[in-house]
């Protein structure tokens, strides 16, 4: 249901990039918490095999339980809220504590479509740390004048790593799932401003 509601994002992105660039993008990127903004962008491109699709999870402060919320990176299959999906869980199947600099990403589960897309290897899932995310938040704000939500800044953090490895003519779409105005006070505090 969420995928359907959000899929307008991907349908419009697909149409607009073809108008602007005359072709489909080479790479799509979106942050993954519960997974809705990412599915919104990804769905329209899933059948386009030449489009690489990357979901970026919150690596937080480290790989230990309670330090991150990177469900598809570190989780195992389980059941939460009645859905079978990858989960950060203990040996009794109870959700583990999670952490992310972005409040919208600190969730121990993920929408099951992402689990499927990981298993069939259609989407690659990577992660960005709190520190990388904060740096990306700052860089996009300073260079483009766009303040991304801390959630979205995870996707920006990965494109900052990825772009220098790509040829200059490659087209990358990064989903900015929200504005960072809501995060400004917290970011200022973290940066000691
Ligand atoms: C701006 C923003 N982006 C992303 C997310 C993460 O959710 P999802 O992965 O379902 O898009 C949230 C969650 O609150 C959010 O507020």
C-alpha cells in the first residue's frame, strides 16, 4: 500500500529525467528506514536492468547492537508487526535497541519488499555513519543551498563516496525525502554552533 502511494515519486522522476537528459539514469539512491521513500523512487525502475539501485541504511556510530539501525546490512529474517522481513533482533526474536542520528531511521525492521529486493539482488544496500551523514548535510547545504533532512543526508553521504568513482557522463538520482529545517537546531548543537 505504501509502495503504491509513494510510487508517484518514481513515475515523475522517470518521466522528468527522460525529458531533461533523454535517457534513464544510471544509478538511483535513497535512504532506507522503514523503506517508503526508497520504494517510492525505486518501483518505477525495477524492470530497467541497466539502472543500478542503492538503498542507504543508517550505520550510526558502529556495528554493535544499539549503535546503528542498519537492518538489511546486519539483520536476520524474522517477524515484526505481522510481517516477515529482515530484523535487528535478539536470540528470542525481540527487536534490538537501535540508534541513528536521524530519528526517522531508528527502526529495527524494514518493509518486506526491501528484504525481497535484497535477496534477489536487484537492490544493493549500503550504509552511512552518523559522522558521514552530518558532513553530507553540511556539504549539500553549503554547496547547493539545499538543506536535506538528516534521513535523506544518508543518501547524500553515499553519493559523495560514489560519484568520484563514476564516469562524468553518468546520471545519478538521489531522493531527498524531506527538508532539513526540522533538524537545524539539532545539527547546530552537534556542530557546536
Ligand atoms: C524525511 C524522512 N525521510 C525518510 C524517512 C524514513 O522512512 P522511510 O524509509 O519509510 O522513507 C523518514 C521517517 O520519518 C523521514 O522523516
